[in-house]
C-alpha cells in the first residue's frame, strides 16, 4: 500500500507535527479513554449495543462512540474504540465483561492452555475492527488524526494468565518465573498476533499507533527487559519495516526510572508518561531521548476541576514548552469526570501561548 509521508499528513493533522519534527504550540491534545461512560451520549449508545464487547464488534456503533468526544471537544486525535482484550478474545480465550467488576477470562494455567490458543482464527474479529477504522477515516474531520492501538504483550498476558485484573499481576509474574519457556511462548504468540492486528489497523487508515503497557510497573528490572522491552522492540521493528511513516507511542505505565531505557531500546517514537512521573523527568526524557513525550495530568484532577486543575495544567504546559510534547492524562479518564471539566481543560490548553 502507498501511504502519504508523515510530513505531508502532519501538514493537515496537528497531532502528527511533533513526530514529524515540526513545532506545534499549543501542543496537540487528546485524552486516554476519551470515549466512555463519563459521556451521556456514550452511555446511550452503549445501552443499545448490549454487552461491551458487542459494542467493540459493531463497526457502526464503535465508530459512533469514537466520534462522540471529537464532536464535543475537537481533540487533535481520536482513538479507535475497542479494547486491549479483543486480542485474547480473537485468539479463542473468550472474554466477558462483568458489570461493575471488569474483565473475566478462563485463566491460562500451563503449556496446554497456551497451545489451545488459535492465532489462525483471529482474522474474523480483526477484520471487524478494521472495518471500524475504515469507517472512521471516512467520517472523521480531515484534520483529526486516528490512533490505532493494542495492549502490549506483557499487559495482555497478565489478564490471560490471571483471568482478571489484579493489583500485583502475581499469577503472570509467577508463571514467568516458574515456567519461562511457556510464558515466552505466550508472549511470542501475542507479539505475532498484535503485529497483525496493528497492521490491519494501519492498512485500514490509522495514522499512528499506541501500545498500552498498563502493568509495566510491576516488574523487576531483568523481567522488565525480557517481558516489556524485548517483545515491544520486536513489534516495533516489524511495524517500522512495513510502515516507516507511522509513529508509534509506547505507554509503559509505572516504568519510572526504566522509562529512558524503554524509549532508547524499543525504538518507540513517543512515550506516554503516567501521573507519578515528575515533570522534571519528563523534560529530561524529551531532551535525553529526542522522542515525543505525552502526558500526564492526574485523571482525578479532571474530576475535581476548578483552580487546582488550571494551576496544574499551567505547570505542565510551562515545563513542556518548546519540547516535542502531546498533552494527555497520566492514565484513562475516570467515569465520574464532569464533561464540563473537560471543556475547561481543552480551553486552557488551547489558549496556551
Ligand atoms: O477511548 C479510548 O481510549 C479507546 C478505547 C479503550 C478502551 N479500553 C475502552 C473501554 C482503550 C484504549 C482501552 C485500553 C484498555 N483496556 C487498557 C489499557 C489502558 C488502561 O486503562 O490501563 C486496559 C488495561 C483495558 C482492559 C479493560 N477494559 C478493563 C480493565 C476494563 C474494565 C474497567 C472499566 O473501566 O470498566 C475495560 C472496559 C472498558 N474498556 C470500558 C471502556 C470504555 C468500560 C466498559 C463499559 O463501557 O462498560
């Protein structure tokens, strides 16, 4: 396929400017989980879809909820509405979302569980998601970038092995210690499958990609190197070979002091920082690695609103002025965020000089 160059797309889509080495101030902005339950229009569409995964697998509805925050706030980027757990679901490890409790999967306990996965069967569900991407590229304003995404192999594996979210990811960390060969096979399957999944999103019209590694912060440094850095590096090398003009953001949440290593060794074009990352460290990351830095407003501050919100937004903008920077939250937007606080945030960032 032929793609426009990054520099050409960046002319029309501000979000891409920092990746193309072009200056952009006020900085481009979008918010992780910008489509979701804090918006009444999302709740309405969600109710017609039945289950959450039905929504992810209904291109017309998934495209609609992706567009909702763009219509309301005019963010510089939209993010495909889907979920990182679509990948295990497509591999045949069925995912259920229990209302108020989160995702549930039948946990993979051993080598047998890994060999029951069906990478050859993922095409059907991935094509549905690609259909959402095509619709979006057709329906989005031309100036809005479209971000495709997947979970990083490590984070997705924590759900596949644990069967649910957990505060310490103990089940996956234990399998990685006790039976590293089996765990490596699982990670390898996720690398292959995720590269295929992201490739389909690019072919369907995604402008940029983000790899969510929400649980990168729970690993010892040697395990971080093996299960976070190594698989991400392979994924990025494979994607860059096919699509050199597609910027890739990594979000190694909680990686803290390992963030610079992550940025240098994986080959990401940008790094998304969580709330606890000090602004000074974000500046150093931008200057030291030359990568785009994204982040990192506390999602709770967006619930609180008011002067506290304004002051922190100003602090972030002052610190990141002149850097290759994208304004975002440090983690996903929370369900009880008043939509008017998001309006206030957008106005504040957009009026930054
Ligand atoms: O707007 C966007 O950012 C795009 C859509 C998106 C969702 N999930 C929709 C969603 C994205 C990028 C994700 C990523 C995701 N999903 C991550 C990585 C980022 C992070 O938050 O750390 C993870 C770990 C998941 C797995 C997941 N999905 C969990 C643990 C849950 C349950 C928690 C919850 O908020 O209910 C989900 C469900 C989910 N994914 C919802 C949305 C809008 C809420 C479900 C609903 O509407 O009922």
